[in-house]
C-alpha cells in the first residue's frame, strides 16, 4: 500500500486511509447493494465461500437469497429502514452453501452492506454459554469501586468470554499515550502490565475509527487480504469504517507479527465522547470470535465506560474532600504558629500529597524557607523567574515543561519540569510552589524490557520495547500536566493562604500600634507579668506579651524575675525536642550534659532558649544541622547555638538586638514580625546577670549565652 505515492511506513502511517482499504479479511464475504437495489461491490472470494448462493455484480437484491429467506429478508429490511446516519449493525445466524455463517448488516448512506463471517466449529463452542458468562461479567463489574478494579475484572471477563491468550486493559493519558494498567493472560506469556506506549502507536485516523466502530477484530494476522470487486471500476472506494471485515494496515500487521501475535481484538472504552481506554486482546494462533460473543464484549465495554466515569467522579470528589481537610490543617498551623509562614514546612508532605506533586518550595521576602525534593540552589534560581511572570492570572502560574525557561534555570531544575506556583502574599512576596518530575522519572517499566523481539522491514520501532523508547523520547522535559482537579484544589488553598497571611499582617500592625502606644504613654508597675508563651495559645496574645515586655524594658521597669534552681540542660533538651517535632527535616547536633543546675526563672529561660533554637532552625541553610553546645566555662554556664549561614551585614549588626534602632529595617523577616525576639532574649539574659552575644565563625552564625553558674 502507498500513501501520496510513497510506500507506507512510520513516517506517513498517520495519513494512511485505513477506512477505505479496498480489501477485507479472508474469513468472510462482503456484499454491498447500491441505492438502486443492485449489487455494486463484492469481495473476490464470494463465489468460493457461498457457491451458488453468491450474488453476481449488478444482480438485484430481490433476486438473491437475502430476499428469499425470511430471516435474511427481515435483517435486510431492518437495515433499509434505518436512517442513513444510523449505522449500528444487526446480525443473525444463517446457513448458506451448507455452512454456518453470521450475517451482519448495516446501512451506509445509500448503500446496504452485508457481511458474512464463517462460523468454524471452535467459534460455535464459544456461543454455548455466552449469555451466562456475559451476565456474570456485568454482575462482577457492578461490584467494583475503583477504576483499577473495574479494568482488572473487565480484562478477566473478556478473556473468559473469548478465550484469548491475553487481554490487556489500557488507559490513555492526556497526551494520548497509553498505559497497560492490568492484564489477564496465559501464565506462559511475557507480562505487559505497567508498560507505556506513545500516542503514535494509534494514529489519529485509527482513533476516529475506534470511536465510530468500538469493536475491531483481526482473525488471522498472516492471512492474505481479499480485494473488493466493483460493478463500476471508477467508483469511489467503499467506506468500511463500520465494517467488521475491513482489512488491516500493513504497519499494524507488522507490529502484531513482531510480537508473535496471530489474532487480535480491541474494544474501545469511550468516556464522555473521548477514547479513554481500550481492552486489547491477543492470541498466539488465528482465532475467530463469533459476532454475538463480540457484541457481548462490546456491551460489557459500554457498561464499563459508565462505571469508569462514576468511579472517576467518586475519586475526584474523595480527593477534593481529602484536600479540604489537609488545607484546613495547614491554615490552622499558619495562623497559630510562632514561626509564621515557616510553619507550613511542617505540612510539606500533606501539601505535596494534595497535588500529587513530588516536591515543594516555600519562599517569603526573596528567601527560600523550604525546598523538599528540589535543591535549594534550584529553588533560589526559581524565585526571580517567578517574579518576572507577574502579574499572574488568579494568583497562579503553572507549566508542565521547561520550554521557555532560561538555560541556567533549566539546568538547575533538571528533571523537575512541572510548576504550580501560588503567590499568596504580595506584601511579603510569599510563594508556595508545587513541583512535578519529568514523566520518564515517574513511570515504572513492567515486564522484561531486555527481551529480544524479531523485527520486520520497518525495524525495532514496532515492538513493545522500541515503542516504549519512542515514548520516552517524546516526553523528555515534560511532566504529567496539572489537571482541573489540581486547580480546583489550588484555588481555595491560595485564597485561604492569602487571607491567613493578611490576618497575620493585621495582627502585627495592631501589635506595633500597641507597642507605640505603650512607649508613648509609659508603662507603670501595674502591667501584668507576661506568661510563658504557649504554642497552643492565641498568637495575638503572645505578640501583646512581647510588646509589654519591650515596653517595660524601654520604660525602665525591666524584667524583675524571681530566681529558683533550674536544670538548664533538661530545659534545653525539651526546647530542641519541640523544635525537632515541629520541623522534622531539621537536623540537630547536641553537645549537652544530662544535667546542669543554676538559679534562674524557668519560664523566661525557656522563652530565651526557644528564641535562639528557633531562629537557628529558621534562618540556617536548609539540610545543614543546627549545633547546640552547653558547658561550664570557669565560673559561668555557656551556651552556643550555631547554624550555617551567611555573615550578617555590618550595617544591621547594631540593630540585631534592638528593634528600635534605625538599621532594624534591613534585617528582613522574623518569626514575630516585630523583631522583638532577640531584644527580649537579651533582656532575659541580663535579668539573670548574664549576656547574649552574636559572632560569625565561618560558616557558622553563633549566638552565645553566658549566665552565672
């Protein structure tokens, strides 16, 4: 066969006119009667298979056996009564020339197409209990809840109905590539479950036919196709889109031959008008499945499609419900945590799970707060690129490939090529970015990829392994795209993150106003003593407590602390344990004795330790450990808390412990938003007769607390 004058091959098979091949498969006979009621076409084997019953080209329908036999006459009249656009075939069993046939008829415009499939003895055996098997298959399908279970049962039942050596259940993806989700097979056969095939394995025109004619059978891959004879040699080729005998593309024949397949059958799974999947059957010997059995399989596929649609809707609803729960927990964490947006790091697994993503980047004020899966360097490269995409549509930006990204960013991201970026705060430059890996990274190869296959003239491309290799090449640099369900999850998450971030900002504004008011009016001794900050308490209450502390110190009242024996080592262990629980990915190195007693105020010392350990965990380089060292040194107790990080710029060092210093504006974000943490921590140290200092010992930022022993 040739296309546009060129031999048919992989380069042009997508243009092959497979609906008008001019030939049929050799196990049956095709007859076409024109609008004038005369035989206009017949397959060249008509006389051989039907003998004297075969009508001649030009013979009127009324003079053939199809008019003389009552059953055949009824089928013909049923076809002729159908609207030209309706092409659903009808079938009966008949006997011609002493041989059993299935007669299948359908209307094609002004034509009447009649096809006769010879029923061999083996085919007749399949008809014996097809009704019982079909009923059992439908009952089993109705009991399944998930898509995978539906496909598994359908594959098993189609194999039971037809006797094929292998029945595979395909599911097509967004790009029309397909996975073999499951299979029912002879144990001696190589497993194919888990394999992925490119969209090009089923060209566009074949997909169109799979929608028009949802069941296709090839009885004998090795047989020679039979040409169709026409009364008018110049007539247009017959459109065999709905024919059951239509011959097979040479490319597909080679594909099946390379796999050692001698017979096949495919049943379309059509969901919402789209070719969603397929049941593909293979047999290692020629095999003819009667039309009545094939029809039962087709009905099964229609029921399967409806059940799949229901299961997909159920799964989407369950995913949205689970995402709503995870979203509520994340927002609650953000609203009540001491460490602000950093607290979302604790919800990283839940957030990536919501979106079926593989990594996450959390950033605020130009700083990467968290990067899971992806490297911190890649996350830093990503931030200016995202900033350049502003303004965003609905606060989101997404992509499923690296196309259009700067070379440096492409190199940094590597196999991370899917981004769903949510900008939840303009004021704080807040970003939550979900990431997906390249599809090739996320597909498991099934079966034996090293198996050797024989190759036809078109080479190794037409084998399972070669087909998979082609698929890999077509999806390099692309992830599974973000679905509408992903976006349905993203929109409320973005909205609630924005509201929570704004609420935190409003809390900070009120706290600042409170602080300014207190500093302006002065603070007397009647101000209640702030309690130890409670992580489960109200965030605003904790901010006001810090404001009162700061105002008291600025007003000269100071922190008058009653002292009692305190085990500083045990207090430090408890604070590190709590921080570790809140940030599971953070590593700590402890050089802390089992016990170290001194006179102190337990609640205030705990507040100081929580500030130092929390700051080190928040501001240190991700994936680097925080080092906590407690020891006696002369007549003092010394605590060093160190994290890997850049040296603090000289202009802001003077403001490090003083939020009222002009340079404080350059220090960036902090957990409390008022930059009061270190200021109050130093005042607590001094109220104990000690001191809190900062130093840089490359690559460590070190805070040192000295207290009297």
